[in-house]
C-alpha cells in the first residue's frame, strides 16, 4: 500500500474496513504503527484505533523501559 490518505478526511465504513485489512497483516509482519502512519499520511492515533477496532493484537512497547543507574 503506497497510497496516502487525504489529511483530515473521514475514513468510515467500508473504506475503514478495507484500510484495516491492508494494514493489519503489515503490522503483524513487524511494521510499526509509526511507519504505517507516516506512509498513509495519518496520525499514530488514527492507525492505532483502526488496528484496535479490527481486533488486531497490539504489541507492547519495545526495548528496555528502565534506565541503568549511574
């Protein structure tokens, strides 16, 4: 998918379902929500919500979340 969605337009119904069907396998294959958002021209939150609404299991945050002392 290399199409960019028009910023600020509503994506609902069948179009939203189609978008979720295109993004879900890519996210499951390891692409990040940020990468998908940048490619589609939509926000992180929009992509997150589309994936969540589609029932896609979302990954936890990566990397070490605690800093080393000293």
